[in-house]
């Protein structure tokens, strides 16, 4: 996938403080906040503060400190989902139906979430 970052995407604007958000965790390299249209009782997005478009972009090009900090933050958010489990989702590109072109991990929980993907 091409990794051309749009600095005006909505999550970049959240990181610049131009748009409010309901923060649950703020670390050196990551921000976690409630999804504006929650699909489950717990629905939090974890994003890196760096300019990465997708999971594969972040995994391929982020530095060690960013990778560690992001994943430690994500682990803390997963714990917030509660003891009965959660689902982590990341969408990329057209087939993944990615809406916001800044890498984000959805962490959903608080109910049984159904099967992984709807059958085509
Ligand atoms: P995706 O389809 O994986 O790109 O998901 C993007 C997610 O961002 C959706 O679940 C939206 O509800 C969520 N979203 C869009 N704008 C905002 C916002 N301003 N604050 C919080 N979540 C947002």
C-alpha cells in the first residue's frame, strides 16, 4: 500500500489540539481516546503520535521507542476493556474500509462481539 500521509486528517487534527477528544491515555508516543461513534460499550482508539497511515506503515517504519510505547499503551487500553476480553481491529485502505488515514487500533469490548468478519 502507498503510505502518503495527509496531515489534515482528523486524527492529526486531534493530535494538534484542533479538535476535542475524550482522552483515556496520553503517553510519549501514543494517544488513546473514545471513538465518537462507539460500536460496543467499550470502544477506544489507540493512535501513534507519529505520522503513519496504516498498521503496516507503522510496523515497518516506526522507531523502537515509538513501537514499544505504542504497544504498552495499547496493552493498558486492552486492560481497561475488562477481564472478559476485547477485540483489536485495524483497518487499512479501500478493502479494509479505512475511514481515517492515520493508523489506529480499535479496542472494543463490554459485550460479545460476534464473528470476526461478516461472510461475503
Ligand atoms: P476506520 O474505519 O478504521 O478508519 O475508523 C475510524 C473511526 O474513527 C470510526 O470508528 C469513527 O467513528 C472514528 N472517528 C472519526 N472521527 C472521530 C473523532 N473526531 N473522534 C473520535 N473518533 C472519531
